[in-house]
């Protein structure tokens, strides 16, 4: 139990760190996009890639924020609560939105089609799995509340 608690604390701090890295990458995104896509600044594809990467970066920040909140609940010894269920559902919705965004990128752009299609399927799968986990946590929360009332 002690190791798990230490791991969840480290992961909560890691979520903060990853949020900072994501923010730094979003600040550097104009230069990164130019380097990755070999598109000149101001070109049509450059602007579209940049806008898409900003949107996905913001969604990544939201996912990390929700994960940090879940880990915080674990560290407070209250993983089975309605807050965790809501956070799991939010991450599931965000993952499905990202799946749709990556699918749109496959349809609109002809670059990296296999990778983008794979990411779309991956985000869709993760989103649906998170809805299952949210339902499991909701049921566990209900059992916990019922058990707490019995004692």
C-alpha cells in the first residue's frame, strides 16, 4: 500500500510537470510546426497544422488536468467518489473529441494518413474504455456509500 501511495504522489507531480511541458511545447509550436512539416510560415498547410496542434495541445492539457485530479483523489484516500467518476467521463469525452479531430485530419490532409488514422482509432478506443471505467467507478462508489451507511 505504501508503494502505491508513493507512486500515485509521484504521478500527481508528474502530471503537473507534463502540463508544464505541454504548455512549453504550445509556446514553441510555431517553430516546431515549421520544422516538423517543412511548411513555410504563413502557408495554408502550416496554418492548418498549427491550428490543429494548438487544439490538440489544449485538449492534452485538459486530460492531464483531469488525470491530476484523479490522482489527487487517490492520494486523499478517496478514489471511489463522484468526482473521480466525473473526471473519467470528461477524459473519455475529450478522447472521443480527439478521435474525431484526428479522423478529420486523415480526411483533410494526405500527410501521415496511417499514423493519424491509428491515433483516431486509439483515442476512440481509449475514450470508450474510460466510459467503462467511469461506470465501474460509479458502481464502486455506490457500493462504498451503501457500505458506509451500514456501518
